[in-house]
C-alpha cells in the first residue's frame, strides 16, 4: 500500500523527541494536519494511519522477539 501521507516522519520525530513536551507538540502537528483535511480525505488518512501503525507494531514485535531470543536465559 503506497501512502499519500507521511506518517513515518512524525513517527521518527516522536521517537527522537528530547522530552514529552516535544512529543506533545509533534502530536498536535499531526492533529492539526488532520483537522485541515477535507472530509473526503479523512477516511483515507485514517485507513493509512491504521495500516502504518499495524506495520510498525508488527515490526517492533519482530525486533523484540529477535532480541529476546538472543538474550541468554539463566
């Protein structure tokens, strides 16, 4: 699925945010962006956001399992 919206840039910025306040500012930017969309664009935005989040969560889960399996058990 090719994305019309650049969720990854918000995601990377939030991961690299210096503190919670910076994360809040980034979240507000995304909310403001959404508020500026037309009613016709909002369903596509929501669908693409869900797809992005599921993909990222799946990737993180895979990374976690790979790391966990490499940690020696006592």
